[in-house]
């Protein structure tokens, strides 16, 4: 009997792992052929220790939140895998929250430590970012734009608020637009600095996104002017995603104010409430549609 139980357990574990790879897979980047090995000479200075430390910081904040939902949070730390991407999944049997973080992404020359942290937050956003959702077989997942916005507005802020953000951003070359908007929307010096830090992380990722499409003409001062007729749940363009990170960073709504699984207005800066900053950009988000 014990032998049968052990065999059954192993089978279920195997099926669960396989199902995770097939069901609910959402990549941070569009599919690409980039691969950056541990020994790649063009990689940045990311180390495995910092890779794990960054993930640990997010895990520390969100494991209890996921546990309160009756689920478990698992990070697959694929440091040796040169894949330049990240993904979020739900286990098919138990619905546990899974995040796959790859060393290749962390090692990309355009990705800063904070940029990598924002990707971790983006993947958590698929699990906890609320509406608008992807829909269909992916009904559990917040869409790409919402995960970007939530990652900056909620996760990055929650994860790094206790650090010396003023000292960290003092070493950065911050665009005037970011500094001005952050000072407008936040009063406390650390909150302003955290807003700046999150926005700068967004620039790191926007440069990466642009490089995949040979587009270097991306700037915090040139927001995407496209207006969608219906919400786009797929990967927005690089400039649109930068706008989303920036808007999430300058949203004045506290990270403690939870978003909702169905109502995209709850816990967010939104036009209906009269907010003028922190809004989800119209280049991917269609209010009320």
C-alpha cells in the first residue's frame, strides 16, 4: 500500500510539473531566440547571489499574501538557463502560484538590478494584479499591461519601501520629467525617491523591449499617442510599456489598497475617479471596454 501511495505521488508530481509547462504560461517578453549563458562575456555584472536576493525580497512580501489565499508561491530560480524571458503559471492540480525567473534575462546588458526586480513584480502581477484579465484559458491571469502597471504601482513599492531609496537614486541620472512627476504626486522624500527608482527600472526594461524590435527611439518624454478601441491583453509596444511603468510609479493610491479580480477601477488610479496621473495608458487600455 505504501509503495502504491509513493508511486501515485510521484506520478501526480510529474503530471503537475508537466501541466505547469503547458497551462497558463505567460512570458514577460514576446517569444525570442536570445540566450545569454553564465559565461557570456557581453553579460552585465549580475551575480547568482544578487539574482536570488532580488527574488527573495519579492518572495518575502508575497508568500504570506498567497498563503492567505490558501495557495503556495513557488519561484523556479533558473540561474543557469540563458533564456531571456520570465513567466507565470498556475499548477493544474492545486492552483499554486508559480513564477519562472531565468538567468539569461537577469544577465542581459540592458537589465539593471531594479529592472530585474520589476520583471519579478510583473510576473507576480499576472497572479495578483487583478482586472483586466487575459480571459479564456488564462482567466486567472492579469493581462500584460495590467501586470506592468501593478508591478510598478503595488509590488515594487511594497518590496522596496523600507530601503534607503534617497541614497540609491542619488547615484542615478534621473530625467527631469520623472523627478517632477514624482515630486508632484508624493510628499515624503523616501516616497518620491521610490517613485523615481521604480520609473528608472521601467526605463531599463523599455530599452530591453525596444532592442528586441530594433527600436531605440524610446523616451519618458515621448509617450505613445495610440488609442486602442478595446483593451489589448497582449504585449504592448516598448514605448507603451514604458508609459505604463511610469504611470504605475506615479500613482498616488497606496500599495496596500488591493486591486480587484473583476473591477479594474478598485485600488487603482483611474479616469472615472478624476485622477490625472497614474492612469493606465490608452495605448493598451480601453476604459469601460
